[in-house]
């Protein structure tokens, strides 16, 4: 990764206090993992109701983790859950909580303007040493960072769903990200118990650049009538050893998310057949069939 020189005197930042903007599935998952590894986490969203639901979700997910990890010690498991939850606080006012943060990690909707606005505002009030990072899966990190004056302390940290289970974090450096910032983000990922990989600020980084065209090929194959959805999924699970087939995975990730990513790439390079849109996918999204989260996508869910 090419790096510009650092404009600040910041050395490797040991990240202890984390503010996470956005308490949806990704934000909550990241908060859970950070709190589980001893960080103090403030989860930020637009209403107390949303935050309450998110913390309930974290508790539920912790129970699943604990059921496995403390299978024969339920009391120690319960203690662990309470300890982790104590590390999580919530707020509807990011500006007032970033003061004490070493890292501000954003995991909100994929809307460049909103992300830029939030980071632009927080840039004015966050301490000098605070690193900013986005969990975006489809927008250039450098575009998001451009609303701030801390280009050297800005990077990407891309997690995977379900965050408590998936071991990978993509660490993204732009051409302006300092080596200190990049190393701090790599270290933070390791302290979370994840394995980081270094990525350039290119569309889809590594995982989605490979995964989204693969999912889209499966949708197109099905659309052409060359395989039932069940057969496609069974084929990739049993023939390639994937834990989920591509259409199950599309439902899991969200068909709106898949569409958003492919539409963006298609606009960027309409001649690339890997980025071609799918009528079937567009129809499902138009009908509100977005996958697991709405109860129906390629499959129906209870
Ligand atoms: N929280 C805590 N624990 C969880 C969990 C969660 N959210 N989800 C699963 N688990 C654990 C639990 O221990 C669970 O046991 P339980 O059901 O008794 O509680 C255990 O995993 C097994 O789960 P399941 O029986 O439901 O099913 P699997 O064994 O198939 O595992 C899976 C589930 C880990 C999700 C697996 O199917 C998988 O790895 N799927 C692929 C996921 C993937 O590819 N994710 C990346 C998507 S791309 C992305 O996120 C990038 C974005 O930018 C688009």
C-alpha cells in the first residue's frame, strides 16, 4: 500500500476505546467482538429504541457464542455475557462521545453523502490521535475520507457477516493512509481475534470483488433456466465445500446489498460482463424480497 507522509505526530495508536456509528447487523457484530475482547465500546444510532434492539441482538448472539464456548460452565458463560455487556454503552449523539475514542468505526447505510457528513462533523470534535475507519463494502475509502482533514488517519476495516463467526477483516489503506494508522488497524484486528488481510482501496477490495461476481453468475445461471436454485446451492456446497450456496448466501447478505454493489460497478464499467445487472435480482428487490431480513428472497424464511 502506498502511503503519504503523516501530517501528525501520531505513532501506532493502541485502540482501547471505540465508537461505532450504526447499530445494524454489522455495527452490532463489531461492537460485540470489540467488547468481548476487552475494549470499551460506544454504539451510536439515531434513536434509543434502535439501540435497545441492537443491544438485545448482541446479547442473543453472545448467548449463542457462550453456549459453545462455555458448554460445561454455564455460570462462567453468564458472567462473561454480563462483563461484555458492561463494556458496551450507547448514545444518539456521536459528537459528544468521540472525545474519548481511539477509533471511530462507521457501519451505516451505503450512502456516500451521509458518511461524508458524519465523518466531516466528527473530524472537528474528535481528538487528534483518533483514527477514523469505514466498514463500507462498496464505496471508495478515499471518497469517504475526503470530507475530513485526517487523511493520514483514515482507513477501511471491512468485516463479514456474521461478524462474531467470520474470522477475516480486510484492512484498507488509501494512498494517504499513514503506515502508523495502517499498522494500528492491523493490530486492532488481531486483538479482536481476527485475521487481517491488507487491501488496496479498489472496488470490492478482495472478498467482494470475487464473491459478488460469483453470486451474480449463480443468479444469471438460474435466470437462464440452467439450474434450480436448490441444485445450484447444493452443487456449490457439496462440490466446492462452501458453507452456503450462492443463492442462500445472496439471501443472507441481502439482495438489496448485492444489487447496490453490482449497480455501482456496472455504472463504473458497463462493458464488463461480470458486472452486468440481472432482471431477476432487480425484480426481487423491487418487490421488497430482500432475503432473510424480509422473510423472502430466493427462498422463504419463517
Ligand atoms: N452470532 C453468534 N454465533 C453465531 C451466529 C451469530 N450471528 N451465527 C452463527 N453462530 C454460531 C452459533 O454457535 C451457531 O450455533 P447455534 O445455532 O446453536 O446458536 C453455529 O454458529 C452454527 O450456526 P448454524 O447452525 O446456524 O449454521 P452453520 O454451521 O452453517 O454456520 C455460518 C453459519 C457461520 C453463517 C455459515 O453458514 C457460513 O460461514 N456462511 C457463509 C457466510 C459468509 O460467507 N459470510 C460473508 C458474507 S459477505 C459479507 O459479509 C461482506 C459484505 O460486505 C457483503
